[in-house]
C-alpha cells in the first residue's frame, strides 16, 4: 500500500483505489488510512451530521457512537483504528464510492488549500489526548441535543475541526477546534437550561 494520506484529497484518492478493487467497506478504509485513520473517522461522521442527511431521526446518535469508538482509542494511544465487525463490514458499492469522492473533490481542494501543517507540535502527544477527551464530551451531548432542530451542528462542527486538524497535523486548527468545543458546550447548556425553564 502507498504512503498514508496526509490531506483530504489523498483520502479521496485512497478510496478510489479501493473502489478499483471492488466494494468499499469501512474496514478497508480504516486499514488504508493507517495511523491517520482517527482524523477522518472523526471528521466524516461529523460532516454527515451537519449535512441535510443528519436530520434523519436517530442518525446523529449513531454517528456519535462511531465518533466515541474512534476517540476512545485515540485517548488511550491507539496507533491504528479498530472497528467492531458490524461497522467494519458496512460498505458502499464501487460505483457509489466513486460518485461520492467526485462530489467531494471541490470541498477537498478548499480544505487542503486552507488547512495544513501549522504548529504541528500541537497535534502530538498530550494535545491529542486532550482533543480526544473533548471529542468524547462533545459526542455525549449529541443524543439529548438531537431533540432540538439543528442543535447537533455546534458539537459536530467542533468534532469535524478536531478530525481535520489531526489528519493534516494543523495545530492552529486544533486551537480553533478547542474554542469551537467551548462554544458548543455553552450552546448545549443554554438549550438544556431553556428547555427546563420552559417545562
């Protein structure tokens, strides 16, 4: 297998390579990402939630479960990502996978242009574990926030930023993600407080 992907465009390239051999399963994708799998597996579920698809009842909570599975392994220093069989076997047909990557090329070019290896020291060691802990905290806010329209967007945006920061080793984006996490928690507390006072 080629060198591990270092940006979003290279992730899409790797998925296309898998599609050339057949269906694309989550297990194949995680294996292809190697030690960089944690970032994409935080970022992509969060972006799915933020998209119109994320309004499907129950989907945000399912995506949060995938995020927690990923973040816990990151918290405890796992170098490669393990997925339970029920997730690892989930797959897209080769054709659908190629169509999806084609649609995402524009987004990938934008992200890769603006986000890349600044302050890389902030994406290593204890900073990664702090990020993982914050991601777990944010993911646990998702199930109750699912009761409010679009409320999961705030924590998922912060999680997506953490995932991208880890993928491209961008410490400045890690700082931005931490700020977004604080905002997301404040928004969640505000919604919770408002629902209690209104009840």
